[in-house]
C-alpha cells in the first residue's frame, strides 16, 4: 500500500470500529469490521496488532471529538457552575438522538470486563479527564468538597447516559434538576 | 431425561448462564455454557429455545434474590428514608466484593443493545420494580416530587454500580452523601 492508501485504510478501520462497536458491541468480529471498512484482514493486521488495539485506537481518536462536543471552550467567561451545566446540556441533547446508546467509554469498559484491556485503559483515561474537568470547575466555584462533587457529577453523567442509552429513562427533566441539587448542596457559585 | 434430571440440568444451565454472563458478558458461547453446566447442547435446546431464552430465564430466576438482598422487609418499622438508604447500604456493601462488575440487569441491557431481546425485557422489568419501590417510599415520605426522586435514585443506583463495576470509583463516601443530598432536596422524612 502507498502511504496515502495506508492512511485511508487506517481511517476507515477506525471509523468502522467506532461505529460498529458502538452499535453492536465489542463482540463485533474482525471480518465484519474489515468488510465495513473495505479493507482486507491482511491489511488490517498490518496496521493494527489485534482487534483490541484497533478498538483502543478508535476510542483514542474519538476522544478529542468527545471532549470538544461536551466541554465548554476554555475561558469562555461563564461561571464554573454554568460551565458544568454546559456539559450536561450537551449530554441531554446527545441523548435525545434515536441512535444514542449511552457513553461509548462506559459501555466499552462494561462490555470488555477487563480493565487491563488496551481499549478499557483508553476509555478509563478519557472519563478520568471528564472528572478532572469537573474537579477543576468545582474548585473554581468554591465547592465545599471539590473531589466529592466531581465524583458525583461523573456518577450522574454515567448513570443518566446509561439509562438513556437503554431507553429506561430520558434525560429531560432528570439530569438538570439532579445536577442543580448537587451543585447547590456543594455551595457552588 | 427423568423429571429430576431435567430439573437439575435446567438449574445448572441457569446457574452457568448467570455466572458466566456476569463474568464474561453476553457473548459467552453455548458450548461454554453447556460445558460449565455439564449438559449436552441437545439437552440444552430441549430445555430452552435459544441462548437468549436461557439468558432471560437466568435473569428472571435471579430477580427474587436481587430484590431480597437489596430491599428491606415490608413494614419493618423504619422510615421511608431509612428504607431507601437500606438499598444503597446494601449496594455499597455488594460493590465492595472483588468480583463485583456492577448491576447485572444494567450490564445485560448495555451489552445486548436490543431492548426487545427477551433478556433485556426481563432486566428492564426488574429495574422498573426497583424504581417503583423508590417511588412508593418517596410518596410515603412526602417527597415533593416522588416521580423525580425515584428516577434520581435509580440513576444513582445505576451510575454508582456501573462505576464501581469498572473500578472507576468506589461507592464508599460517594453513594451515601449523594443519596442524602437528593433525599434532603426532595424534603423526604
């Protein structure tokens, strides 16, 4: 393959892995992934050591979009409280989409049941960054216990998106009041 | 098979399905299930129409233990608030076990990604019963909005158990303060 063809095959595999794993789960086969990407298995194994490595790379590549979609711009002039609410407003909006299946970074860890799997490690790091964002804002907003508030907000993020993903609940009228109660209790500005 | 042998094969299959699916995920093969249960595939298909039906039956059978372990006895004399806290104390205690992988009824729905699957339907019903318990207690305790409180408590249940299951957080120092804030905000007795 030329360098361009390699880049393109790599991108198509990453896209197929992200899309099909989200839709069908981590059990999706290598054949299905290669077929969806229009890439031979031989080429796939030239680009990625294993399906696990491909999955990890696809989660890694999605991480910047995950952050960009959820998190507010740095120094956007809003209060820490508003910046936290921004994340949950984005989640509420995403969770309304018919193909929403919850947070992909939570799902992959639940499905793999192996925290040492390369994809679990990526997912864990991406979500730890979300908790770190909450913690920094909590501190900026003079929360009584910034650590606790950050853990609570991540819990709400995961619980609400999981329940919306399985269609057990809708985020509307649930996420915002829950987050508000927690921010109030923490004394957040 | 005699009636006794059938009952025993059925029980072993249900046990194997519950244990292996929880540990390894819904992708576990029929061969592995039959091997663990010491039952031939032919016998399995005499007892269950499909792996999906076996999985659904195993979740159904576990439901009474799930309820008995989590929920307080009816009319135990405690306040609705204490009765709700009992559920979360039980969850906190369960989540401390090294083999805890989160709530099996949430995991199966996330993994199957198909809410019409027989096992998803069972799981959905079991969790809806938990929400109904919360709602009844919220009403008894004069919560301002019993529906909202019941949804919030189920969200915390799922979020906290999922995060403990993937070892992203521990329930200690997280579940109790979060539930307390929500009960207080709802004006629960």
